[in-house]
């Protein structure tokens, strides 16, 4: 019997960064496999004015996380497959 592999989990990582989103400025805020946790953290950071958001208020719940990056200033979201080696 052949063993079926489970799909790799996607890990979402939220960073603070400078307005140009340079890798050297990135500071880890959180990492999770649940996109809603990233959304809730972003909403909290926006309310506290730690992050600037240039989109419509309802967009955070509706847009793909990768699309939110273009609306954020001083924050960046990256996605990675669990266990993937990125060189």
C-alpha cells in the first residue's frame, strides 16, 4: 500500500519593516498557519497606528494576504510551505 502524502501546510509570516520593505529592516511579528490570525494582528496594528493601511477597511477580511502587501506600509506578509528550503 502506497503512503499518501499530506499537502504541506502554508506558514504565514508577518513582519514590521521600513516603508520600502527592505529585507534588512524586517522584524518578526508573528508566524502562523492560520490566515485569520494574521488578519486580526494586522487590524490591531492598524488601530494602534503601528502599521499604515492604504486600502478600504473591509479589504482586510476579503483580500488575499499576498494582495494586502501593496496596501501596507511598515508591514510585510510572506508565505512559505512548511519544511520548504528557500535559498
